[in-house]
């Protein structure tokens, strides 16, 4: 019997890695708890026009699979971007999405978020032939709703070693992304010092979100080494989503370019390219 050396990397993950070669990315988070399907579709289109790279859909509390399905379908129809589920639980799966972040809340104290929801969701994802993207999810204080719902033993902002240890564990488990989360709407985002330490420790891309509300915070995260920044609240509260995101991405543009140049200079590379034989 022949075994594949590693699971097949499918198109959404490949899309992310290909874009990462040119610098950090921005993902727009849509929380189905806070949006009607129509509002979500408008938001997704504005995000695409502004230059965001993917749409994440998910929330900590939604438990209405039909609303989720309608919302994902409308978002998919209106935006040409990959639509990736960022589920709070196994009921948040929709046939219309392109991929799902198959994640483990690594600092949860509840087996449900460590393995229970994943076991419930896996057969559904398999049946739908949806692309799972294995990801270690680490919640940092203040943690917000996800910290509470996910029963996280929050990592304190100054506990850099704990963040690094969780990220290393994720990588050793074979997860292909690490997500440092301060919680949606967090007063304070993940500290740059923590991002920097995690980025140095792991070879997989580092996603950072929670409380990134302005260019400064986004820039700090990117300068510290974030490969992907995620914003949700920023656009939810915006009068003009397109303008808000365009302004953010435009001002990051120049900074991102400098960051890319630095990366090229130091020959930074991603672990997946070894496993893909340079496919990305
Ligand atoms: C939440 O990290 C995301 O999972 C986004 O947070 O809503 O604060 O942008 P914000």
C-alpha cells in the first residue's frame, strides 16, 4: 500500500500561499450574528473591491445553519474572493463555502473545542468534499466572546513563552497555520512582541486578529511579522466599507511593499514550499 507523504494541499490554501509570496495578506471577517445575508454580500463585495484577499465567515455563537447557508451563498455569489469558514462549532458549515479553517482552540479547557466539535464536523466536511485547512487557534487576553464561549485559559499579553509553546505545538501537530486571536472587538490587539516571538519560532504562516481597528495597529502587527491580518469590527461599524478598507489597505500598501522587500532580502520562505516541491 502506498501512502501520500502529506495530505493534498487544495486550491484555497494554495491561493493563500501563492499570495503570501508577495507579502502579507488581509482577510475580511464577516460575523453572521451581526449581518443579514444581504448586508454580508454588500460587505464582501466592498472588501473585494478594496483589495482584501479572502472572506472569512464565522462567529462564536450563531446556531442557525439555514441562515449560515443563505449568507455564505450570497457572499459567494457577490464576491470573487475565496470564502473560508471560520466556524465557532460544527453547525457552522455551509455547502457554499470554498474551504473551512479546521481548527483547534489550543488553549481551551473544554474538550469540545479541542476535539469534540472537530469530530462532529469532520464527516460533514468530508461528505461535502470541502477543503479543510488545519489551523492552531490561540486566544490571547482580553479574548472577548470567543475566549468565554471557547472556555479558553487566556494567554496573558506578557506571557510570550506560553504563546510560543502553543504555536510550536500547533506546528508539531502538523497544523499549517497559527492564528493569534485577541477576540473580536478587543480593546487591545495581540502585542507585537508576542507576534514577533511566535513568528520567529514557527515556519507556518501566522494569522493575527482581534482589535485591529486602524492603520497603526495593522502596521504594528505586520511589522512584527504577521502574515495575515484579519479585521471584522472595523468594517462592521463602517459607514462606507469600501472607503474604510481601501484607506487601510492603501496605507498599508506602501508599508507592505517595504515588508516584502525585507522578506526577499532575508530570503524568508515558507515551510509548505518544501512539502509542495515549490508548487506555490
Ligand atoms: C475575530 O480576529 C477577528 O476573530 C477579528 O476581530 O472584529 O476585532 O476585527 P475584530
